[in-house]
């Protein structure tokens, strides 16, 4: 699974999400706006951060926006809903 965090500059929720992932030793890739904005709006997201969980074949298995400790904990457990 690949975890990608789509962020914007000066984003408190983005910083909190990246800090949580780092503290829990979870590897992720960070991509900055504006590169991702149009693609993720198609998924219904309008605010950062956006977190996507992608399978090895490139299929987005799960995604959400905002700093969501409840959802982040699923990454630690290896569970995705």
C-alpha cells in the first residue's frame, strides 16, 4: 500500500497529519498543491490535507481529507475502510 498526503503551504491540518505519521513511523509520500488540486476535486475533496491509500496496482483503496486521527489510526493497524 502507498500512502500519499496532498498538502498546501501554511496548512495547520497538513502539518498535524504529517507529524502524526512521522511519530508513528508510517512512511508516506507528500505532494504539494497546485499539482494535485484538480485530480482530488474529482474525488470530492476541496480542502487539504487529502490522504490516499493506493494499492500496488495503483487503485485508490481509501481517501479522506482533513486531519483525522481516527482514520490515521487505521493506517497503524493496517485496516482501511
